[in-house]
C-alpha cells in the first residue's frame, strides 16, 4: 500500500535503508557505501521537513532541491551496493523508491517554480 504523506514516506525510506545496510555482509565496501547511504537517505526526509518549515518561497524550493539531490545520491549508493549484493532483494526495491522520491520532489519543485 502506497504512503501519500511524503514526510512519512521519506522516513520509511530512511528506515528501510538502515535495515537493509544492517543485513549486508560486513565487507569494507558494504560498510563504507552503507554509511554514505545512511547519511543520504536520512537527508532526503530531513530536508523535506525543513522545506515545509520554509522561511519563504525561495527557501522552500532550495530545500526541496537539496532533498532531491540527496535522493539522487541515495540512488547512487544503492546502485553500488546492489552491484555487489545482487542477492539482497530489498536493494532493488530501495533503488526504485529513491527514484520515485526524486520524481515526486522534481514535480513539486517544477510546480512551485512556475508559481514564483
């Protein structure tokens, strides 16, 4: 079932990234890439929340762009982890969710830039 509350959805994404990283084999690449994924995935939601506490329209769009950038970065780390851990099904699901979040944030940005 899809979650339509974007704050909740970004929280679930960050949580699921952490659970996935915990399940990976403890190799040097998994540990280092996992750390990067944890930072980026948490930053998606944190910046979305910051955007909603906007100081103005420009701040709102700026924070959304950072959230989108972090979603793209999350996707990068997920791709690296997936390349070396193809047996972990959740990595592919998280890759899809990172891309979905990026698309949603892009739509919100475009919509609000037109209204500016």
